[in-house]
């Protein structure tokens, strides 16, 4: 049975995802350490992250420079923001530190975001095998 290798696009997504996650989590942590509520911290880090991620994901993962996709891209992030804050709220009962909980949510939220971007934002763009 032949092994199935991940696509170059998926590998680029993983590499860019590490960068984007570090930037997003760093912003989130910064705002929480400043004393902001996790909902506000998540909103601010999401807005700033959208602008950064639009360029990295668009250019490096989907090979797109189409600025007209920014609204759809932002809509995906609005969706993931709602899912993320809902998960944070649901997991608040575990009494784990919010920074630990957010770290645990990083990969699942990234996977959801990739699937939504591929399907609803960059679906007309060049897809490399």
C-alpha cells in the first residue's frame, strides 16, 4: 500500500500556521497579561491577526494576491472567533488558566480556519497538489 504524502499546499499551511499561531497567540497573551477579558483579548488579536494572516495565508499558502478576498477572509475569522470564544467559555468550568486553554484550542481552530478558507475564500485560486 502506497503512503499518501501531504500536498505542498498543506505543508505550506502548516508552516505558515505556526507563524500565524505564534503571532495570534502572542497578541492574545499580551492583551490578557494587560488585564483584558479573554473575549476582548480574542477580538483584538483576531482583528490584528486577520490583517497579518490575510497576506501570509493568501500569498504563501494559496498563492493569491487578490485583495478583494479580504471580506470573505475576515468572515471566516469572524466565524472562528465566535467558535473560539464559545469554546473558551465552555472550558472555563475546567478552571484551567485561559492561556493554557487557548493553547489547546490553537490547532483545532487552525484546522477549522484552513477548511473554511479553502472552501469559501480561495476556492477559485490555484490549488497545488
